[in-house]
């Protein structure tokens, strides 16, 4: 086995008396899609934010590719190979789709203390950005201001920005939230196309999406992981059914 | 890709500004040379603020500090017999940059209302420092007896030569800010203004870029201060009063935030309006306030927003 790309140990994060992460141990293997499911308020976003460096855990450690990254902030983790999408779409709304992705390319193309040349006409930024837009199916929408894209397109754009940083680990927080059926199907197909070449942690409420994409699933309830296993194992796990899936069924 | 409208607009603006002195002299209205020179000096100050406020989203409510530092650098050196413009203006720019680095290093770690208050507080400190400088005239300020000297290359005592120098420097400043804003550097600033969480998530640490922008803006405004000292042949702590900071900020907003031409339009409109109203009634400030508020409500995107060719991204 190639081993774990990411190892989280004993992650704790409280908001006042609320334990949003209550001792989380979690591994992601190189190349796998590891889904995290759980009821509303279970602490999934809090967990992802600690992995991405947006939130500092109260206790615990995060190792990435063998290195302790617990103390690193989000920008440093991005440069190491983390990339995330947010549950509430987070893009540059007043920039075009192409500019959004070009910025992500720029962020990983050395320092930006370059004061004179117009960035928007730099092929070194535009060409890779355009290629990624084509890949996610937004090629025809490159020059549209992001705020004017449809909701589903905005979510695709956010994934495109994450991919433009050439991440080693992609953290997706409910990528199909609020999407219609067609949009969801397109996103699931796209994420499936990444399988094998991209390591993914996928938080998602849409169970069809989860069971079709995940290699492994972890179930998070009240800040604790109560089960980890293959989709088959999770489907039949009694505790999981009681705590979570039962609500849907 | 400058559109035709933009080329037309800029050609017209530049032609008018070049033609103004001979026309004003022919009509014996040299007062306008003075007024427009002042407008263009403030356009430089406003352009520098536009870099951090308009493109960077940093609401600095203390930009008059650099106007003051630039002016005092000229005034103090002249007082001690240093007339060299190279020395004076160089000092003005360098001192403004250093002070901006200090203020920026502290304030950029904060945001929102705290950022506004800290930049304001620093400028008030400098204002009171100026008020307490016995040798340099305290709150009365002091006259500057000789203009900055440039090896006889240009005579700033000649209002028209000085006017054209200011025109050239203003155009250079607007162009500089334009280039900066569209470079990779500028894109980082604008992106962090648009969505800081997204910027951090893709790997930008905005702090150093913002600080650099803050220093560049301070230095450029320091130059405006040096010009202003020569323009008025006079310095006073009033250059750093918080209402002055407000005025510069207003020029940026009125002209159109994050636009190349906005600072010039804003400075022009505000200063010309002030002059007109002051000639009409001594209570001109009472009328100016509401007029400005109305204009901002009416032209949401500033004056640059209503002129084809000025609404650059
Ligand atoms: N910054 C915060 N301050 C206080 N409480 C918070 C904060 N962030 C999250 N919480 C609380 O922590 C708990 C876990 O929130 P979190 O957003 O991680 O849940 P989630 O599993 O992502 O839920 P959902 O499925 O609704 O997205 C919730 O009760 C939430 O209200
Ligand atoms: Mg969530």
C-alpha cells in the first residue's frame, strides 16, 4: 500500500461548550475518494476547515505526506498541495470565470511581486486556466463574470479553481449542494473522471453521489467518527443506520 | 485593448489640460492655471489612495499623513537651506514610504472599522506633532521662501512651467497606478479585496502584497505633498487634518473607485465645486456636503462610471 497521504489524529475543536470535533482520527490514502457523511451540524465543515488550515484545532495533529502541518495556515497548506471548495460558494464574483482560474494558477506560479506586465494577457496564466475551464465544461463561459454564472456553474468554477492549483488533496464541502438534477449529474460525472488520479475528501449529503463516488466512507456524528468502511460496509452498518441513514430511509 | 472611447477620452482630457495655460493667459484668467494645478496635485494623491482603497479595499482614513510628510520634508529642508529639489522630493518620497511601512505594518493586520480607526489615529498623531513643532511654525505653519531647485532645468516659480511639470507627473502617476493595478501584483490585491478566504485557500498570503501597496501609495502621496508645498509655498499642519484625508477619500469615491481616470475626475469636481460655491456664498460647506452625498447616490459607480471610455476594469 502506498500509505496515507493525510493522517489526522485526535482533532478537537470546540465552540464554547459545543464540541464540533471531539477527537477525530482520520486517514486518506493516496488516490482514494474518501467521503465524510453525517447529519446537519455534525461537524463536517469544521473538520474540513481544520484540514485546510482555515481553522486551528484546539488539540490534535495533522500530517500530510509525512510532514506535520498542524501549525501551517491556509495559504501555506495550499502551497503544499491542499485545495478546498467551500460549502457556500466562494469565488471572485466580479471577475470573469477565466480570471478566477487564472488567479489560482498565478497563486502557484511563484511570487506575485510583478508590478508592470498586465496579468490578464499573460499566456502563462491564461492558457492553463482555459484548459482547466474546458476540462470542467465551462470553456464556453470563460469570459462571463462569475456572479452572472448559474449556481451550478459557479460551483464548477470553484472546483476548477481548486484544480488549477494542481492539488495533491482536494477537499470538497458539499459540491452538489443546491444543484438541480442535471447539474448534479454533470458534477458527479466530472468527479468520477478524476478518480484514481486525484485524492479527494468529499463531504456530501447527496447519498447517490456519495455511494457512486466514494472508495471509503466515514460517518461523523456529534464531532466523532462512528464508522469508517467501504460503501457496502457503511450501508449495512447498524449503528450508522440508526444514527444517520435511518433518517433518510 | 484600449477601446476607441477610451483613446478619445484621454486625448480630449490631455489636450484640454495642455491647452489650458495659453488660453487662460490669453483671457487673463491665470487663476485657472493655479486651480488646475491644484486639481492635478490632488489627483496624484487620490490616485495613490485609489491603489489601496479602490483596488486593495483598504479603507485608509489617514492618507493626508503622506501629503503632510511630503510637504514638511520640502518645507523643513528649505528652512535649513537645502533647496535642491532632488534632495527635497527624494526625502519627501522616502520619508512617506517609511512612515507608510510603519503604519501599514500595524494597521494591515486589522480590518474593517479597526483599520479605519488605526490609520486615522496615526494621522492625528502626525497632525499634533506638526502642531507642536515650534521651529516650523506650530499651528500657524510657515512660508517656504524658495521653490525646489532642479539644477536650473525647470523653474517652479514660473506658474506655467510648474503646471506642465505637475501635468506630466500626474499622467505618469495615473499610468503607474493603472499598470500596478493590472499586474500580477494588482490582481493579488484585487482578489484579496474581492474574497480573502478564497485567496488564502488558493495560496495567496495577502499581507505582504497589501503592505507593499500601502508603501507605494504612501510614497506617491508624499510626492503629491512635495508638489503641494511648492504650489502653496507654504506648509501647515492643516495638510494632515483628518478632513483632508476625508477629502482625498471623497475624490476617489466621487471619481469612481478602482478606475484609472476616477481620481482626476474626483479631484477636479470636488475642488472646482468648492471654488464655485466659495465664490457664491460663505456658507459653501453647508451646500457641498449634501451635493456630494447626492452625487454618490446618483452616480453609484462614480463619475468614471458615466463616461464611456473611463469605465475600465
Ligand atoms: N464559527 C463557529 N462558531 C460557533 N459555532 C460554530 C461555528 N462553526 C460551526 N459551529 C457549530 O458547530 C457545529 C458543527 O458545525 P459544522 O458547520 O461543522 O457542521 P456540518 O456537519 O458541516 O453541518 P452541515 O451539514 O449543516 O453543513 C454546529 O452546531 C455549528 O452551529
Ligand atoms: Mg457543513
